[in-house]
């Protein structure tokens, strides 16, 4: 009797082990991966000159990850798309949001300066920037001075920023920019 009971229990255990039972897979939604996917779709649409689709994809990417450093890239890409289709006013907001989320990328400042140039408001933005309250305004002001034709003053402003903030990530980019602009 005990032998039969032991055989039945062993048979059940063996059947369960070799049956291949697996815990069902549960799907998890990861906004980060989806945002990255939509950003890449937007870049592909932008490359293929489907600007409306690119804009929509960048907006989806931003909505999936609204307040992260990655979304600064998405805002920048959206701004680039608006610049390509001739809407610098819309691009300005995108570039400002990119800088708000990650202010250590020189390309965002360069894009914003170009945007202001296309809008025709470079001089008014130069006058409005307060470099005492925010040291990063020196970067934008230097770039705007260069855009306005005041190359010497702009270079001095950027060089002062590099001297004051030698350890920041953006400083290396500014130094490279200054080397290229002097050639």
C-alpha cells in the first residue's frame, strides 16, 4: 500500500516536472523603451521628409517621458523639425524646454541661437539675458553675440564662461566650438 502511494506521488511529481509548465509571461509597459522607439520613428520620418509624422512621434516620445534628461533630446528633435519646416516660434519653446531639462548640451544653445536669428530677435534676446543670475546665460549670450556679428565679444563671453566653469561637461564643447570658429 505504501509502495503504491509512493509510486503515485512520484508519478505526479515526475509528470509535473517534465510537463514544461511555466509561469505565464506578464507584459510590462516600459515608457522609457516606448519613448525611445517613438523618437527613433520620428528621426526616420524626419529623414524621409515626413515632417508631420515626425512631429507627432516626437510629441508621443515627450508625453511618455515628460521630465527626464532623455526628453530633452526629444524636445530638441522636435525643435529641429519645426526649424526645417519654417516655424522658429514653435522651435523656440522646444529648445527652451530642452535646456530646462538638460542645460549642459552645447548643441541646444546653438540651436536656440540659430532660432533667435531666424526669428530676427537676436539683439533683443542679448539685451534681455541676465548673466549674473544664471551663469549659463553667458553661453547663450556669447553665441548670440557671434550670431549678431559681434564675434570678438561673443568669443570673450564664451571664454569667460570656460574659465569660470572649467569642470563642466559643456566646457569641452565650448572650447571645441571656439577652436572651430577661429579657423
